[in-house]
C-alpha cells in the first residue's frame, strides 16, 4: 500500500454509502479529502465528521458538474474517485435532455474527469462500475434511449469503456474501474420497484465499508501503473469478455459521442 499522507483525494457520491465510508477511511490514512455529494445537509455532515472540505453538485445537471470542476481545477488531485450514481424509475430526462440514469452514472463523471484533466497529472482515476455491465448493450446511435435498470447497465458498460479509453489516451494518469458487490447503500433509492426491496435488503447485505474496501485498496496500490485500464470485481481483477468492451473502436466512438453530448470537443 502507498502512503496517502498529504495526498488530495476527491470522492463523488460521498454523502452516504460507499462514498461516505471511503472518505472516512481516506481521512484516517492521512489524505486531504474533498467530499462531493448531492445533498447539502448530508454532504456537510460527512465532511464535518472528518474535518474535510466539501462541495455539492447534482449530477443530473451538467452545469453543476462544470461548476464543481471550476472549484477544483486549480489544485493537484492525486485520486479522483468517480463514485456518484443512482437508478431512477422509468425513462426520465434531465434538464440537459439526457436520460437521467445514464447521465448521472456516466455522462456526468465523463465530463468531470475531462474538465479536471489539467489537475490529474500522475493521478489515479477510479470509477465505480457494476457487474450489471455484463448484461447490457450500448446503442451508439441512441445512448439516451433506455431507462431504469437497462439504462443503469448501459451506463456501467459505458463507464468500463471510458476507463479503458482514458487509460489509453492519457499517459500522465492511470484509470481503473471496480464493481463493489451488492452493498447496503442508497443507489436504488429512486427506483420505485427496487428501492423498497433494497431498504429491506440492506439489513442482510454487506456494509458500505465492505463495498468501499476495493476502492481503498486500489487507491493505495503501490504501483498504479500495474492496474491501469483494469477492471476489478470487488478485490479480484477480471478481464471483461463483453464484445463491446473488447472492441477498441467502440471505446473511441463512445468517447467522441460523449464529448459531443457533454459539450466537449471530440478528439
């Protein structure tokens, strides 16, 4: 494990669940933690508990993502943990005109990471993925066409493709994705069907601290280059076999489409 003393770690989706558990552990390891969450009250409470800086941002609004990047861009970031996410019932559109679940889980972290690239030299970008990617398919001609659980799977597939493409494009940073496993969190809270089930199931599921453990492990690995572009199922490295993940052309196309959808210049 590498030493986090004095290193700056930014964690999104940190007002509860895996993110809140992660920032607490990062603070114990000596990191300068930046807590990012949607709820002002919850985010402030988490930050106050570890005496950390905090910012609020609603990832269903890309202008919030741009404002967050503006606040963070003038510093060196050693670890960016793109952990924010959620599942929303049906097919809802954000104020930006994108499907809600897809934007919150993929387009927003894609935009944030790209806007922060000047601050991410020699940094680790760690993306929270999901095993749900295995059962999804991306329609590159209509990324916003799904909703609910299907959109969540597509978003997590996009996260994995983004991770691999980021690792390929950016030589001055490393990128890794991981599946935390079934965990007692609020990620399904907005889903009308699974939300109530998760509220019951959380009494039987592994704790948020266990879900955060792979993130802590990846952020403290001695040689980040050794896991660049990799995907982990909890603590175990896995090579994805999904046909879209293993096709480099899909990652390139997705990047350019995502850059257009988020207002970045495709390259």
